[in-house]
């Protein structure tokens, strides 16, 4: 543990967050996401929820202001087409509370999301039970 | 994740718990414990509390009935000699709720605890903020 | 060994089953399957039969309800075109006893089966002597 | 799988048995033995019983005729002093059916057994549920 | 060494032969074959001849009866177009003495042979001095 | 890079600082220190000075309040017995500016310092040109 | 440290510079560059500025005189189209002070720069805070 | 060192030369060749000249008589189009002194040479200062 | 394979022989020797006899002339006290045919032989069936 | 290769020389020295002489002025008691030409030399044919 850094951030995770540069992406995956088969690097945070992880990470880096959508969600599939994941509202608040600019999320198809996760710098495997709770963050520039 | 197993148990942790045999010990360490310098194998559960981990593990194996004290605590040091760690009461309830026999805990000196941790099969690094919250469990026999 | 988990499940296997996410596949291969040349990860359960392994795994995760056929068999080849593998009836009973929905198995050609095994998260190498006894399972969502 | 070799013998196990020379020892451990913490090399045969493994191995090498006791058992401890492990009779039959000379087993104390296991060439982790079912074999000379 | 297994078979080789499944191929290469640059796995049997290795292997598994030509030879090249490798007669006897069915060998071009060797499960590097003495075997099904 | 963390801290170093627990020690070594032959883990910060590294680290964890001297210096040797390393004054200011309690430094003999460095959790190799500029820090407890 | 070699050059970096041959490229990346996701080999020089690193390297090898542009910069993007990175003037002076021939820099698009970095022999991750401060050097021939 | 083998041949190099088979190629590279970025396996012979290495290797294997040009040189580039590398004459003498047949060298373009080096079994990195001193050898058949 | 080097010498073995220096020892072990449990490095020559290996090695280095007994045999044990291993005569001829000085062999006790093998640079595992056929060679100085 | 650094210094060697700190030792071993069995790290410079290596290294670091004898030789043994190794005169000149202070060499017994080599940071294996040509250097302080 270190002063001023959330206890939910593991030593391996902070190393990975610090290694990431402008434009690198990280996936915060829910408990059912196939993290180990998709991720180039996998950080396990079993038993934790996505919102806590999201808050902790956004204290450490800004989102990418060089793209329109630095936050990506997994779109609900045909089988769940009437589902409105309530956790997305939480994400919206957390992201926009940590940003000066208004951030609009982009939704992409489940299998496109998998392909994007395969290219991400890392995937965090949480124990989040909510469905469609996966989220991708694109790291911005550190200026100070 | 798997059916019937606590979400706090990571894939690596369940593998380690299953590998352990009669008499092998595991340390559930608080957030200030020097887990990485003492442990032969370290499982990180950053951000979690010890009681939740203790409960989850005791669902998976019984304590060793071949010794008098299958549970070990770290004794308070001279500097903290008036401290009564309240978390020990929680441990007592969790352990005895999961056991048919009355289990008495044993307290050992801080540096003896370190040596014992070095011989343990694994150390779990939690984010527990309570002091003197480290606990060692000795695995018993699976009979069914 | 752990309480409540089949003795046939090895530490490595339970780690792999827990790492798998929604949509990941696992092959339970018979004793003649080229498991080591096809599998990305191979778990050896030499000397065991497929039905026992199948039963043990289906206690731990549900099949994928987002696809029509979460169970795949290897079709008999031209040389064995009159063979009706009796072990498939056992599989049918085990799978449907562990599922609320009626599960229909899909058969695919031997070489297509090989290609699919190459993409699976893991291959379990058993000692099953029955022919055409290979089976692929697609993991579903854990909801509790 | 190979012709003429028991299906319970895994590729890794036959390699280890062949690598062993005169005087090297192997432990066939029951399911509660701390195989992973004691063994220099561990071969997992989860879910199998010791007698089947013992029979299969004794088809492949003779016991050491240069020592009085090429077979070692773990003595029952004080807590179980009235226990007569019935599985020892099975071991006796299997060993003597595979030997021209009459083999007498030696019993050693639980903790001496652990130390000896630490020096053995390998430990086989079975799923045997019988207590005190661990057995050490000392390999003899191959003469043909 | 083990009872009943040829002394020419190394521990690594028997492990590989046992790991191979139906349809996997193994190359027994002569001393001039570029084994290390072509083979995914290389087993060295320096100083041995191919016929002895061939005989030893065919005691351990049957050839594949699901294809027309489970045995492949390297065709002589233009430079050696009048060469009739006498060692092929030995191979013919060894193979057909170990098979119930009449086995016809297939010859393929040198560079096609290289490509096939690159896909084989393993290449055995012998010290055979005869030219065009390389041979590929396709493993069949173990039925007992 | 991350918000709020000194640019001099590398990803590997912050991982190590976070892994350290109560009582673990880290050496900030000058450019002539035999860091690679003494350190269990070595973090290279070539070209940097010790004071900058010291300041950055003390932002991240407190010193150990359970011992009298959580800061150790290497005593000047006989050959340099009249040398008063001026850099020690800088260290004194940095350390005491970052601590509520008055911290007294302890000096130990060069070869005792080497032995202690061998037991430290890590050694940071800087490019500091001042002599006797090595310093050991003992990590304290994180309480918030 | 060694006589006559800049203290900013780490042991790993000098090894890499010496391993490089005619035409191999190295990237000196600023603190926001995604060094770890692009580089085949990454050398970390956290907390250092690019000009110091550039000067130190150009003492050790000449630039490639077989191409028109042995130095490559990352072009400013549309979002920063009015930005004139002042650090480029420093680079110009350092490069031309270390060269007999006049060296003209070439600018390439951000994403082309990433692709070229992926093919470079190594990427040096500095802590440079200036934007568009990344630079690629192509090593020339050592003739003495 | 061994009797009868040149002192310039390192243990790693003789292993590699012995592993090579008919048709495998090895590059003896000059000191400016990008050996580490091109070679699948790199043997370092820093500080040595190519002719000494060439002589030592040709004592150990014959060149390939199944191709027209078992020796390949790197053609001079446009920039050096008037250069006649004198070292090629030395190579010619060494090669033809070690061969019964007259060997004609083939010259290929610099970038084609790089591609061929990437496919070679190994690259030897010498300290040869002559330009265009790289040479590729194709191993022949050992017949005695 | 290489010109002038016995086909029984593998690439790994010649590397090891060349790495050995003055006073380093190598064990040529018979087929029953516990090579893998004793040897720091093990070279497998399964299926070969010791005399052939001995002859091939003595072509490559001289025995140590700085000690009285550069050749060590394993003494027959009590159980075999009347055994006169005939293979020792062969060893005597091979060794003395390859030496200018008369070499006297030394015999040491079985368990002392094991300890010495553990300190040897390497152990060669042959398939020699003769008993007490193990032999240790101490490498001498290469002078030309 | 790099400007201003001897071509005899390999990339690995310069990395090691730079990693070494005050008091670390390096052995430059002759061709008969058992470098691989004694050295913690071995750098191979096969085919080179010791004096060239010695000269190149002393350009890169000073000897340790904190001890009486920063240079150690291997004493001639009883068998060679009349031998006066002429190469020692060369060493004397090279060392004292590179030092302001007069350096006296110390001779130690062969087996003490071996023990010291085992503790050295690295051993360089040359092809030097002179006897008793091994030399140990103790690195001093870099002050500029």
C-alpha cells in the first residue's frame, strides 16, 4: 500500500497504468468477461465491482482528448435488447466527475468489443455481477 | 467465476487451496504485512478485508484437528501492548461457526510469525487496514 | 482436495474453469485425441473417462444460453459411418440433467472439430477408450 | 496412450519413471498428503486410487534388492493409534505379486516420512481417500 | 530404463510418443536432416540408426488406418535420380512385420517433406549415415 | 506517467514500493555501490541523484516508527576518516521535512551495510557521484 | 558506471546500442509515448529529458549516411496544427554538432511513427514532458 | 577448448554447427551487420575477423554440393558502386582451398541479404572492420 | 554432424566438453545410474554403451596430469563383492591407448561416487547394461 | 560496435563492467580455466588473449585504491614450481601503465583462486594458451 493511492489498486495494476502511454487502452471487465482468453495482460481484481475500479483509475490518468470517444461500452445483444444496464449511469457520473470536458460514451457490438479488448494494453478481471458492465478507457496525456 | 464458490476467491487462490495438503499453512495477511518478502507464494487480494477472505476459505477446507492450535495470530508488540484488536472477535466467530470443535487461537510474537509465514505454503496479501489482523490457518483432512 | 468439489478436478483444471468467461470453450478429449498438438492449454486427466469429467464440470458452470448449440460432438467419419457412439447417450443425459433448458448437441466434421479445439481455452486429455467421445462445452454466464 | 502401458500412467509420469535410476525413490501420496509443498517434482493423478497406480508402476520397474526395505509406509500417529489401515493389505498383495523375493514393508513416523518425501525423485498426488495410504517405492536395477 | 521398453527410447521420447494422438506425425530423420531448423520438438538420438528406432517405436503404437499412406519417405532428388536407397527395404520389412494390413509407403519431394516435417509433432535426430533415410510415421488409434 | 506521482519513479519502482510492507527496507545506492551483486531486486535509475529519489519515495510511504533508526547511512571508512559527506545534511532535511517525529540517522560500517543491503527488499541504483551517499529506508505503516 | 561514458546511459542501454548495427533504429520517446505497447525492447529512463539522452547516444555512434534522413520526428497532428515544438531546435543543434554532414530531419505522421517504432530495435522511455518530443535515430557505420 | 578444434570456435558455436543439417545456412557477419535484429540465433565473436572464422568453420563441414552457389556475398550498394572489397579474394582462397569442386560465389542485394539472414540457422557477429564482408555458407552433407 | 567428430557425440555434449576446464569432471554413467537425480547437467545417450562414449571423449581432451588418479570407478558393493566387472578391462585399454602416461584407476565406494557425481560438471546417461560400469573422467590441460 | 570502445568488448561484457560497483571483482581466465563451473556469470571471449582483454577493461574502470592488492594472480603449483609465467610481466606493464599508483600483484593458491572466482561478479573465458594466465581485477571508484 502507498499513501494517496486507492487500496483497490494492486502493485501490478499501478505498474501497468504507469507503463501505458497516450492512446493505450485498458478494459475493466465484469466477472463473466472472457478476460484470460482475450487479454494480452490480465490483472485480476476478483471480488471487486467495476465502479470502484473505475473511480480509482480516473484519479491516476486523464482520458484521451484527441479522440471523440475515449470511453467504450459493450452494446446489449439481440437476446437482451430491452435491457438498459443501470450501471452505465454510474459510469457516466464517475467519468464526468473526473473530467473537465463532457465525455460521450460509445457503444460497440459484443464481438467488436472482444477484438478491441485483444488489442488493449491490459484487461482487469473484476467480480462485477452486473451484465454488460465492461468498459474500455483510452489514456490521455499527462501534462504536469 | 464458478457456481458455489465465493467471488472473492481468485483462480490462482483456489488452485493453491486445492494443492495444499494436511498440515500445510496459509497466511491471510493485512495490508501492512510484508507479504512479498516473506511469502513463498503470494496471492494478491488488494482492497479486500481479512474476514471476508477467512469466511470464503473456511467453506473450502476444515482446520487441522491433529494439532491443538490450527489458527495463529500475531501478538501485539510492546509499543501497542494495550491494544485489543477488535477484529480478533470477528475471526473467532467466523472460525467457530465453521467448526464442530471449539477452536482456541494461539498468539505468537511478531518475528516468530514472520518466520512461520516464510514456511507457509502461501501468503494472501489483502488490503485490510486493521492492525494485527494477520492470521495463519493450518489445513485439515478432507474426508468426503 | 477441497470440500464440495469433485476429486477428479485437479488444481490446474479448477483454475482454468474459473478463468474461463462467457463464450469460452473447453474440449473434453478422449484418449486418442491429439490433445497436445491442438490445445492452447492442456490439462491431463489420464486414466479417467469422459462422462465423469463432464458431470464434474457441469456442477461448476452452466452452458451458454446465448447460442443454439453450446455442446459440440465430433461427427463419425466415412470409415465409421455406421457407428452410433453409445457414449453420446450418456452425454445427453448428463448435460440435460444439469440444465433447465433442453440442450441439442451439434455434430461437426473431424477436421472442423480440430480447428475449433485449437481455438478453445483448454483441452482436457482423458483416457477414454470409446471412439468419437470428444465433446466441446461453451461456458455460460454465472448469475449468482 | 501407448500399447502395453497402463492408461493411468501419464506422459510426464512415464518420463519420470524412466529417468529414475537404482536407489531413486518415488512417493505415491494419498489425497491429503502435502504433495506440492514436499515434492521436488509433483505428478498429479487427481481422482485416482493408490492401488491402481502402484500396480501400474510395478509393471515397469523392480524394487531395489540392495536394501532390506524397498517399500516404506507412513506409521499411524498417536491420535489414530488404534487404526489398522486396511489398504496396507492391498499394497502387500500387489507388491508381493510383482516380486520374486518376499518384500517386508517398513513403517516410519509421519514427519520422517515428510523428510524422506522431500528427498524423493518425485511425488505422485492421487485422490485416494483412505488415511495413511502414502507409500514410498525404491527403484531397483533393470537387468534385461 | 524400464521393463519391456527398448533401451533406445529416451525418457523424453517416450513422453512425446505417449502425448501424440490419432493423426499426429513423427519424423525419424537421418544424420544430415536439418532437424533443429525444421522440428517443432526435436529429440536427439545421435549415433543411432533409423531402423532400430523405427522398430522400437512400432512396438509402442500402430500406424494410422484412416489414411492410405501412414508412412512417408523423402523422394530422391534429380542429382541422385538413379539412387535406390537400400534402407527402404529394411523399413518395408519392419513396418509390415508390425502391421496386420499391408502398408504402402508414399514418396514426396524433398521440399514438401521439409514442410511436412515442420508440421509434425516431433523430429527425431539420429546419426544414420544412409542417404534419403528420413521417414514419417502417422500414429493410429490405441484400442486396448 | 501518472497524475500526482513524481516522474522519477519508474513503473517497476512504484510496484516495488507498493509491494513492500511494514519493516521492509530499500536501499537508495550511489553510482559506485555494487548494487547488482548485492541486491535481491535492483531498480536502475542511472543518471539520477539520491536526494531527488529520496524526496519522491518519502511522498509515498512513512518511515517505520517501531524502531529507533528507520534510516541507515554507510559510515566513512578509515581511508576517508576525515570526510564529512555534505549530502547527509540534505538527507536530514528531506527526511525530517517528511516526518512528524524527529528522525535520527544511524551509521553502520561499510561491510555491515553490504550485508544489510543483501537482505533489503530492493536496491535502487542511481548515478549519484557523491561518496558515502548510500541510504537505507525502513518502511512504516500505512494507516489511511 | 564506466570512465568516459555518460552517467545517463544504463548498462542495458549501452548493451543495446552496441548490439545495434548499420541501419537499425532506436526511438527516444517522450513521457507520453506508448513505449511499452510499441517497443520490441524497452529501456526505461524515467525522469530524464530527451536532449540529454540524445547527446549521450550521439557520442557513441554516427548516424546512417546511406539514407537521406537518418533522423525522424513525429509530425504535429491536426488538433495541434499550430504548435511549433521548440524542443526540435535543440535536437537540430545536438544532431548537427555531432555530425560532419548537414542532417535534415524528416517528419512523419503520428500513426506511421508508431508503426516505425514497432520495427525499431529499441524504444527508450524518458520522462520528457514536451509534446511531440519523440525522435528516431538510424545507426550508421563504425569505421575506426 | 578441445583437441583439434580451433580456439576461435566457442562452445555455443560448435553446438550450432553440429545441429545444422543439409541445406541450413549460417551468416558470418562483419562488425557493422545488424546481427541481433536479423538473426534467429546470434553467436557473438566480437573482436575477431571473418577470414579466421571462415577457415575454422570450413574445417568442420563441407559446402552444399546440391546447389550452384553455396556461398553468398552482399553486393556493394549504389553509394559504394566502385568499391572492390579486397577481403573477397581472401574468402575465395579459403573456400576453394577447402573444397574439391570449384566454388563460384553469388552476390545478392543488401536487402535481399538481410531477408536471407533472417531465415538462416544462425548469424555470427564478428568485429570485422572491412565493409561488405558478410558471407553466407550453406552446409553440405557429411558422408563419413 | 561434423567432420572428424564421432557421431555418438551430440551437439549438447560437445558444447559441455568444450566448456569444461582443467580439473572439471564428467561421469559416463551406466543405464541404472540415478543420473537425473545426481547430475547438475545431464546429457542423455540412451541406448549407447559406455566404451564407445569413453573412446569418443578421449579423442577430444587429455586426462588431468596434475592428480594421481584422473579416472574413478565405482567399487563393487558388499552384495556383489565377488563380482569382477569385465568392462573395466575395456576401460583400461581405451584409457591407456589414449594416454602417454600409464593411468591407474581409483575405485571409490558407491555413495562416495554419488557425492562426487553431484559435484561433476555433467553426467552422461547411457544405456549400458553392465553393472558397475560408471566411470568419472577429470579433464586435463589443452596445450596446443 | 561503438565509437571509442575496444572491438574486443562484447555487448554483454560492457553491460557487466558497467553494472559492477566498488569492490566487485572480475576474473579474466585463460583457456584452461574451469570458467563455466566456477563463474556466477560467464562471458565468453573464445580465441582472444588475456593481455588484450586486460588493456581494454582498464580503459573503462580504475582499480580499487581501498585495498592493498586490487590485482590477484594464480600462484604456480608444486608440479610447476620452477615455472616463471612470462605473461605476468605483460600484465605488470599494462596494469601500471593504466594506474597512477604503483600496483603490487598478489599471488594466491590455485584452489583459493577458484573460491575467489566463485564469488566474483563475472568470469571472462578467453582462449589464452599461456599457463597460470588467470587474473582477477577489483573495480575501483569512478569519480568523474
